C-alpha cells in the first residue's frame, strides 16, 4: 500500500511513521488533559508522499546543502545533481526514497535503506542506513546508523529535520526556546563559508526566551555542555519538551520563517556545506569519514518533561 502509515503510541506519545517516504514522521502528538495535541507540524494525508511537507524527515548521507551540488574528497571532485532551486544538493538522498520495514510493533519500528536496491542514487558511494523510532515512557527515541558499503572511504553526515508548532491554540501558548549553543556560523545563501564565531544576540537562546517573529536561519554549534538538551516550552499546556542529541550532532539549525505557524529545530552532525568546509580544513565542519564496512550511529531523544 503506497505511503502506508505505521503509528507508534503509548501513554505519552502518538507518532506516525511513513516508511515509504524516507522514513519520515507524519505527526508527533502528546497526551494533554485527555486529548492528543500536535506538537510537531502535522502532515496532510495528501502530502504523505512528500517528505518536505512532513513533520520530520531524515537527512543523510549529508545534512543541509552542498554548494553547487559538488564536493572534493581526498583530491577527487564529485558532481551531484542539483536538487534545489538554488543549485545546491540538499538534505541528502534518503528522504525521497522508500525504506524497508525490518521490524515493528506498537511502540517501535526499525527501517533499512540500502543504495544497492536502487538503480540510481545522487551520491557516488554505496551505503546502507538504519533508522529506528522507539517510544519508552516519556521519550521518543530516534536512532540513525550509516554504514559504508563501498570499496573506498567517503565523507558523511546525517541529521533530523523536525518541524514544531509555534503557537498552537492561542498566542499565549507561543513557544519558548532554550538552545545551549555558544557559537554560530555566518550563512551566505544558507551556506557556511568560514569557521563559527561567538553567537550574536539575535540568535542567542542560551537562556529560555520566546521565539520572536523575526526570520531565523541560524546554524548554531558548540553546545555547552554537550549533553545538555534543547528545550521547548508551551506555557498554556504547562508542557516542556527536552531535545537531547548525542555529541556527534555538533550542529543545530534553527529555521523559523516569517508568518508561518511552525519552526524547525534540526540536530545535524555536519555544518551546511560541510564536505567542502572539511576539504578546506575547517575542522569544525562536523564531517566524519567512513572507511569500507565502517558505521557511525547517533541517537536523538525527544522527552516530554
């Protein structure tokens, strides 16, 4: 069945997973006063086949953009197909292709992606990936594993792209954010060009404050300490969500478009255009290199506090 939905549910969470749409999330709801309330931007059923319209999608084997859809690694240049109107290759390749369900039950699903199953992939190396979503009490746990299935090494990264609601129910319920990052990148056309610098006041959410109405496309880094969670607070519901990410996720992208009822808070391992930053010896780029058969795993945890 195309775009079949698998729903995970326990006493605290109700989460819809779309295996055939890149393992994306269709909705994320919490139980408040006997009602399931959306905290993630819900996906219209007509958009279940469109990862970009989903509540969250997976980015791999790189997160965000690659400038001009190309990169150099160990002296060799690689040209990809542009996948965005700005000429970049954006958000990897996994989100637009189906993932296979390996196992599933009421509170857990494990998915597999393997480039060997597809005739053409917009990445010059063979890899496989696993995504696992699991509900454990008040936690939604998201685990990503990326494995090199090629005969040579390649640069890599991954991340999650969840959208959350700004002010569901009323203006008094406007979200408050805490993002414990000390540094940020200057972005030019959504791309980083230089190492990070101390965070600016407009992007500083180290102390809990309301998300303002300004446009945010802020690439943040240097979480301090690295195990401290991001927080989202909805006052009317007396609801706090704590967003934990393994230290491997060195970057957080806050995307808040003007006049939209949602924002994105994206843990990602690499910086925007990370492959090219790493090639330029910008060591903060967060890119890891996978040798043949080597794998890397990262866990994010969204907790209803």
